[in-house]
C-alpha cells in the first residue's frame, strides 16, 4: 500500500532527476569499472595459491563494514558535509521512496534512488588501495590483489542484491538462495519502525546475526538460508512491526 506521503515524495523525486540521467549508463559504468578492476587484479596474480584463503577473513570484515556504514553513517545524522549528504540520500530519500508497503521500481530512471553514485565505488577503491599496498608489502603482491578483488566483488554483490530487493516479485528473487533471504531481510528493514536499528546487512545477514540487530531469532545458517520465511521473527518486535507496517501480505503468503 502506498501512503499519500510516499506517493508525493516519489513524484517530487522523479521530477528532479536530471533529464539527461540514464539509469542504464549509471549502472553500466559502475559494473564496467568494478569488473575491470577485478579482471586487472586477477591478471596481475602470479601463481597464487594459499593467498586465496584471505578471501574468507576479508569477506567477513567487509560484511561487518557494510553493517557499520549502513548503521552508523547512512542512518546517523552527522552534520559534516559528505556524511550529511549520505544520511540525506539514504535515510531521508531512499527510505521515503521505499517502504515495506511499496518496495519496487518500474523504470530504469529510478535506478538513481537504488544504486550509489559513481563516487562511492571510487571512494571504496581509494580506501581499499592503501590496505592492498600494505598487505602486498607485508605478505606478497598476490595478497594485495586478492584483497582488492574481494572488496570490489563485495561492493558489486551489495549493489546487485540491493537492486534485487527493489524489483517486482519474480521467480528468480523468490527462489534464488541468498537473494530471497536478503529480499525479505531488507523489506523488514524498510519498515519505518525497524529501519534505524535492524537488518543493516545488504548482502548476507552475518553481521546482523553477530551483533543481534536482526529481526530474526535463529542461528547463523538459518539466517543465511532463511529465504522468505517469517516464522522466526522476534516476538518482541512484532508490535513495532505491526504498528509501522504498510505491507498488505506477509512473505509467507506471497502473491504468485
Ligand atoms: Zn533499500
Ligand atoms: Zn537503511
């Protein structure tokens, strides 16, 4: 169900998107740059073996970072120029555009409200590069390249999964493991009663499980493979969820 406020916000937001904005160009460049960095780093590897094991800790740290930046930057008002802009773009715009009642887009022009601007990817690469140099120097160059491959992959997974959270219901998002999990997880995050404190992961809900900020009460594997299941929603959150929800159906009874 779309509230009057959401409807009005959407109209105003769409009216101020620049006429030359192209959603396909926005997203196309992002994937092209991201995949090129990954391909370049892989092409620089020389006989990497054990270094690939570094993917595991880097993946876990990236997952915690994703949780942290969503909770403490995107949802916290800090009156410093760039930080405030990120907060505005996410808490005030993205969360008004999408509520748990209406989570979807209908055109590629609306990609602007889903995907980060290009500067985000460059910022993350800029943040990863010194770490890659450091680890490349301490261990070996392979390790540095693998760090960048993992970080940029995590970024592309974030954008792809988040996009899957905001498309219309379809066979793929309903049945694809991980994607169906994050889709339900993120829809719950878009409930205005939960958005400031729950379901901060956008890829795999590992940090939410670890930090106790998930709306579910179940184990790690159960979290990761939860899919659309709403059986484990925390009892103590049900009042808040009900009070703020604009949803017409639960994930357990998805329309076909
Ligand atoms: Zn979202
Ligand atoms: Zn959010």
